[in-house]
C-alpha cells in the first residue's frame, strides 16, 4: 500500500510570543523541506524539539493525516496547508484508524515504524488562540502519532510512504485514543491494550495508570 506524502516539514526552536501570552521557546512552526534530508534515529537532522516529552527515538517523526484537515477547517481560522500541529509528515489517505502500533513503512531510504499516539499539548492551543483545542483534539481522537526510525537514510519531498509490514494482532491509534479519552473506565478494554506486545513503555504506563 502506497500513500501520498503531501509535506515533509521541519523547524528550529525559536522564541514565539502568542496572543496574550509570555514569550516561549517552541519548534511548533515547521516548513516543508526543499531538498533531500537525512533521517536519523532521533528524527530529521534539521528538526528540533524544545520540551521533554517531544522527540527522541520513540518520537523521531510526528505524523498527521491530511484527511483530518477538513475537520479543523471549521474550527481553526486560516488553517495552514501543512504542519498545522507541528507535524513532520502530512500524509493523505492514512488516518488514526489505519495506523497500527508496530506497522512498518518505507520512507525514501529510511524504514520507520508506528510507535505511539501523539499527546496533544498546550502549545497547539496557544498557537491558534483556542483554549479548548487540546480537549477538542482528544475528544475527536484525531491526535496523529509518532514513528520510530528502524533504518536511517535520506528522505525527499517527493517520496511516498509505503506499507511494508503489518503488525499482528493490530492495535490502531484510533483504538488507543478511544480507549484513553472516551472509554477509560472500561477495564477489559484497557487490559486488552496492555496485553499487546507492541506498545512502548510510555504508552504502557499511561494505560497502567488508567487501570489503577
């Protein structure tokens, strides 16, 4: 299965002053790359993250579906064409329902694997001046996700994202989000997530806390 990459975007940490907010350091503003770029185990070489919990081997690439943009078009004024939530990959035809933990994809010379859902953060709400945007993202389950890098290599804007291996049994990002944000009292459903051998340590700890 081949999916069209609309944009590959990166950004540096900079000082940003949001409306009625103090200046803060953030790398949420990203722009499309123009040339091929090396993708390492910790992400694109010209991409940065400011805060703990962003980036690292388990969150090397932030993904968001282009299919979700229409949903936000009615909520966010002057919606950007790319990297609306600071994602590195904006891809058509692939949503949280299709992305499964442990699924492996080819991206240019690199091989990447779905690692965990994205946790919505306050910076996205500050960027657009919508106080409940984090809650809206959680309620919609349209969070996007992260990829780890299995094999490093160069990636270009014109590359496709190609599914090369599906993890069995499947556990979708949507299933994780629905369990966490909509059905988090369902112990049987939470335990089913914890029984999956593909979830990473951070995700496991989130669901262990829910179970307790």
